[in-house]
């Protein structure tokens, strides 16, 4: 049976009010390495997924009041899909893996083929890691928090396409060669769909799909509608269901396309620090649950615990006044975040995140 942490997350994802605003934090490798005090980053980012798994377990157990996302998973940074589409992956001793495009010319995109998740790049290793993690996950983390249960994590089609082509070549060809851009986006879209399917075959169904898509902030609204939106929509419509939670993470400035994002069949938008909580709440209210609000560096890394508590109070008031909100950092947890500031978030949610059903407002 799910505990109140996971149940609260699932309820607000489906636009159902909760008594207590849930906290969910995106924990990527840089913070997990810092928290776990790993001496060499290769111990986390490398192909030995057992070390990765133990580091993730240590984090999620340390803060039982928080649902971490993706939580427990084969975290190889952004390399998995890119490797399957031919990018060169360089594993470094003390840095995240590097991705190098192997396309000599942009026109070589015509020769790309949709990869097989069971044969190409790092995908088979990631699927193997999923199975190991499922087999060895402590039962309380599976039953109470739902870690790994029906989980799939993928890059968005724009982020993946920009890695395959190289950022400069990708965006410049919006003007020079739009037909090839669409061809590439079709390839990345189908790759993502098949990668999600392959993950869910291992994790036991489809319950939580997380898509990372930051590059949509770099394009105009017109370009977004022409080159990005159709492919995001195709992915989300493929998996949209009352039984599935779809989370879109985009942590740069997406203010100019909020009116379009609210039309996508997603459940949660994890937004970045350049987007005002009040603005995103106004645009997505009654359509999509929002997650974020706290500045990763100015408030979470540099702030004192009382600063964090006051910041939480502010964003809960702006985003959680109706009882539908996920308190989070706008982005992933930065390495160097003081542990007492994470504890301050938990304290603030208890102080200011209780919803008053009689007065239809949060205590703040």
C-alpha cells in the first residue's frame, strides 16, 4: 500500500486536493554523488550500476518525507538514447559522461535508423540495470513509495535531436533545412516511444513517465508550434491514460509557450526558476498540476534554513492555494545543497502546506 508521500503525489497529479502539499525533488547524479560522498564520479556515472543503485538508495532513505524523482533508476545522464542513435559516449573519471555527435554533415541525418532498445547503445545495459534494481529494491521502497513501479524516463524529442545533430547545427537548420529537421524529429520521437515501451516492459507496466525537454525554451513560439509541439504531442497522446502519470520537466524559461503546454495531455509540469510560480499557476490552473517554485541556487544553496522556510511559504501561497501543487526546487537539487535546507523544506510544508477545506485556502 502506498504511503501518504506517494499518495499525495498521485492525487495532486490527477488534480485532486490533498490535506498536505507533497514534496518531490528531482535528484540527478551530481547531487547524489555529493550526498553519498563518492570520491570518484565514475563510481556513479560508470557502467557499474550496482554502485549507482546503492547511492540512490542511501538518498531516498535519508528523507522519508520526500518522493525523489526519478528516484531509483539507471542514471547515465543524457547518454542512453543518444548512444543508441550513434553518438559517442565518453566516460570520465570525475565528470558526467560526455556526448559527441558523430554526424559529419547535417545531411547524414537521412541515414539514421530507429534503434532497437535491446541491441543498440547503452539501452540494453540500462534495461539490465532496471532488472537488477527491481530485484534488489527494498520492499518498503517499492510498496510504500512506488519506486521503479511502472517507471520510464526519457529525453524529449527536441533535446535528443539537438544532441544528435549538435546544438548549433540543429537550430540553424530550422531555417536552412526544415524538412530534415522534421525528419530528425520523427526519428527521435519514435526512438523515445520505443524506449519508453521497453522500459515499461521491465518495470511492470506504465505508471509514471518522466520526459526531460529543456531545449523548447530556446525556440520562439512559432518555432515551437512548427518543430516541437507536434512531436511532444505524439509521445504524450501515445501514453495518456487515467492510470498513468506523465511528468514534463523543462527547467529553462518557457513562459512564452505556457499557453501551448497547457494543451498537452500531461499531468505535471516541472518548471524552472525563470518562470514565476504565479504565472505558471495562472496558465495551467485546472488543467495540469505544477511542480517547482524554489530557486535552486539563490534560495536552496545560498540561503539559510529560515530563508528556505520563507521561500516555501511564498511559493505555496502562489501555487498551492487550491491544494493542488507539488513543492519542489525549480530544477534538480544542486550539488552543495546544505542538508539542513532540505529539512527546512520539509518543515515548511508541514507549517504552510496544509489545506483548509472549510475556507478553501491553504494556511499561510
